[in-house]
């Protein structure tokens, strides 16, 4: 199975299964000298872990991160960073009936077709527990971005057709983590929570929309032509399980607009060139333009539902039905928030390294090249 590694210069490889011994990540290409400790990783994993509220899966996992390598005296050494999280609450008994009956909407059938062998306990590699490695890697990427004044925010804007009202950046910062659905509009959060409870009582699930924003990204980040920043972001976000659509800026709305409506006019303010609107979502020609980078993802309703569904018995080759047991998220958007942030962070760090805006070797140590000298060198000013 290939495809477990993401990134070019700042690379993560995630490994492990939902009901295996452990999961984790190896991060390759982290600059030396970055202050890093287990609590930095744990903070993000705590936001991802299951069992946080009655609108997420009841599986109880501490998801304790152990830093195995790449850090000495509290700082990264430039060597690969390995992080492991042990599975503690895997209950495989409820998955026995999935041995021969693929769950509609999940990856069971396609994994079976491709590999002929499948870890049916909790979805194995296709389980959302794989995202532990992404979030741990993203925690490191976020620390790097913070050194460059870049912040990533994410919030749920829609669940089961209930839409949040337009919110400001301070409202996203202030409100999102205060309710179990991670919605920055408190009134909509109450309705969304009720919607999820209604889906649970109907033995069903609901999807939604999540918005992820990068603030403080300077103009000039992104590697044309095939590796355009928007293309990499779309691929990264789409690689998260259950994501069926990605929009950048106004996204699909652009199809029904005129150029005069969609274009973001330019203007000089305080001696700086700025855009007067941000319909492009902060990216033009695959390169950041200095405005906030705004992406939205459409998240499908959780495939594992306890309502009866038609499926097949692949051993007996006959039609059958299934009522899925086990522990599942009734709605994925609230849980996807830290994962989407991680993917955005990973893309930005990798693209900034590739563009020379982050020095991949002498990052933050004593011998780090001062940022201004790096910029001079990158712009060809230093021969
Ligand atoms: C954070 C997160 C939590 C998820 N929770 C569940 C879950 O509890 N049950 C489930 O069946 N699928 C869950 N999924 C979705 C499946 O992982 C996903 O639908 C499956 O791997 C098939 O991939 P696809 O939907 O991208 O085609 C979750 C996904 C994410 C990202």
C-alpha cells in the first residue's frame, strides 16, 4: 500500500490501524532548533480525540502522544521526529459481522477489491484514527508557522442543512471551541447539536461544511504549475476521509458571477498593495496574494449507521442487510476541524520550504539564517 506519505520537503508518513497496537507519524524534514515537547502535540490530539461529547463517538481513548525521536533538550535536532499513540479502548467484537459484509459508504468494499485482505476491525487503515498521525504532524507544522506569524483557524459552518450566520475572525477565535459542534455562531450551534441528536435517535447520521482559514500568509507562497497552492490544498483536504468537496474562496459560486463581480480589485493602502475583496480565497495563479487563505470542505454523513441498509455477503455471494453496531461519530464535521487545520498547516510549511521562505535545514537554531537575509537570497539580491 503506497500513499501513506505526504509532502515534498516537509514530509509526514502516517502508520497504524484503528484496532492495531498503535498509530503514529514520522515527520521528515523538520528544521533544527524548533522548541518542541509532548504537550505541544498533546494539545492538538486532545482536540481530535474521540469521546469528547455526546455528539461524537463514545470510544474512550486518551490518545497519549509519546515523542520517540528527533528532539533533544526540548528542541528539534533536524532528525526524523517519530510520535506514537497506543490504542487503549479498541473493542473489535462488534466488527466480527463486518468480516464478510462491507459497510455501504465506507472503504470496506474497495479495500477488499484492491488488496484481497482487509482489517475489518474498525476499518483498519481507512479508519479516522489514521488522522492521529496527521494531527500530530500538523502540530509541528503549526509551531513552525507560528514562528512566521501564520495562524490557522477552522470552524463548522453547516450541519444537516443548519447554517451558521456569517462570523468574524474574532468570533471564530472566541466561540468555536466553546460548543461540542465547533460552530462560531452560538445559536446555530444549539440547533446543530439538536439536529445531531435527532439523527442519532433515527439511527442515522448527518454531514456538513467546515471552513479552514490561514491568516498572516505573506504574498508569494505557492509553487506553480502542477503544485499550485490551491491544488495542493484541495488534494490535502480531499485526502481526509469523508470529504467529498473542496472550495477555495467563493468556490462554486464563481460559476454564476461576472468578472466584474468576482475579481478582487487592487488598491494601495498605507503604501501596501491590497485586494479590496477576497473572492479568490487568497490565491491567484497558485500563489498566495497576502489575503487570508479560505477553504471550505463538504463532509459527507458518517457511513456507519445503525439503520438497516442493503449490502452483500462477499463470501456467500448473496444479498443481505446490515445494522452497524460499534461506536461511531453521528456527525463528522466537529471532529474534522483539527484534522483540516493540520492538513492546511502541512501544505503551507512544505510550500514555504520549497519556495525558500522557510530554511529547511538551519531553521531555528543558533546558525539559523536571519529571515531578512533569506529573503534577500531568495530574491536574487545576494550573489
Ligand atoms: C475525524 C473523522 C471521523 C470519522 N468518524 C467515522 C465514524 O465514526 N464512522 C464511520 O463509519 N466513518 C467515520 N469517518 C469517515 C470514514 O473514515 C470514511 O468515510 C471512510 O474512510 C471512507 O472514505 P471516504 O468517505 O473518503 O470515501 C470519519 C472520518 C473522519 C475524518
